């Protein structure tokens, strides 16, 4: 089972989605100017903090710089960065295999880094934006450690500080999905409980694509999926679409919307969304269907493909 944090070294998107380039973060990292990056982070929006950290930590590009920093610094920003980086390393160590196929060393590496991530992300943060970010990512660590109660406690701590924190909602979605510790009914109940309409809309899109990915290899998958979920499909497609911008909720909504259009046979609508996204493609939902979103070639081939016949 591939994780959200999977990375292909030769085919990587910028998961800050342009933010880090605009802020010249790569240059600051090269010069080890972490205090300046910390100062920049303190003036960002909550969503931008998530993207800043993702662009630094969810890649192998900056491993040496990060290791030097977290070994020598003892600041709230270094703890946050360490927690995010350890979490990424945990899922890299785990690989994309099913649980029963993991080797002993892969399991041990996974648990080792998860414990380190939990220690850093669960620590004390006076800076509220950093505490909010840390607790959102702690959901993912506790999920990996099969501690759903602790994951939900971290979620509540995060959204108490910022009830629009998409990463917190996203990680709980992963926690309660059938692919991890939950089931379909639990996932639906969770989505319905979300009060923020843009986030709930995004989670419904993610739900529809996740349910399709679970049966995608079946011969009659589109028809069965459509019959099971037609009311939700029609409701979501009738709702106003989120504008395409650099926010995580917009990016995840519109990537999943593009694939939804693909599955229901609306090629023109699919391609129109892809045109607006340009290169704002996270690893998922694409990896569910064997598409490397970091590859311009593979994304171009997808665009050139026909949409499924309408179920």
C-alpha cells in the first residue's frame, strides 16, 4: 500500500506548489540559513506552513541539510521539521508493499522513524502555528503506530487552533479509510461530521476516488462503483467547484475532481480541470492508478487517453 508520502527521486513534483521557489527556500537551504527560513515560516498562513514543510521534507533533495540542522539546533522549528522529516522517512522505510509482504527490516525501520516523529511532533510548541502543524502531522504518526485514539486526539488539538487545517482532516481521512484502520461506514460518518464545506466537499471527492481505486481492477468496476455511489456522485458534480489555486484543499479537490470526470466519462471537463492545475499534481490520487504525477510524460499520456465510457 503506497503512502501519501511516497517519493520517486527521478520524478518529483514540488510539493510546496511554487511557494518555496517564490521564497527562495532552496538557496537558503544551500547556505544553511535555517534561522531565516524559521523567520519566514512565522509570517506564513497555516496552509503555507504545511506547503513549506512538505516542499522541504517530503523529498530526498535536502536530506543532508535537514540532518545537519536537526542534529545541531534545538528550536521549535527544528523540532517541527525533524518530526515531518522522520515521518517521511518512516513511510519511505515501509515502502509501498502490503503489510504481509513487508520484511522485518522494513517494519523495524518504519516503527523506528514513527517513534522519532511522534516524539518531535508531540512535543511542546509555544508558537501556535507550529503546534497546529505538528499535531496535524502527528495524526499520521499515530496512524502508522495503529493508535487511532491518539491520532484523533492530535486531530482535535490541531483543529482547535485552526479549524481549516486541511492536513489534519486529510490525515484522519486516511486513518479511517478501509485501506488503513477504518471501513467505509466510518469514513462516511467522518466526512459528514466535517463542518467546513470546502473541506467536506474535498473529502467526498477523495472518498469517491478511493472507493473506485479499491475495485478498479474488477472487470465491471465503473458500473458497480457508479451504482453504489450515484447519489453522492451526482450531488458532488452539481456543487460549485473550488477555484484552482495553490491551497492544499483546492489542489486535492481539483485533482480528485479531474479523476472523477475521467471515471464518469466527461473528458472535456477532465481536461479543463487539468489545464487549470498546470503542474499542481500531488502523488495521489494518481498513484492509485499507476500514474506517476511527477512525470510530465505520464500526465500527458493520461490527458491524451479517453475517459471511461459513462457507466
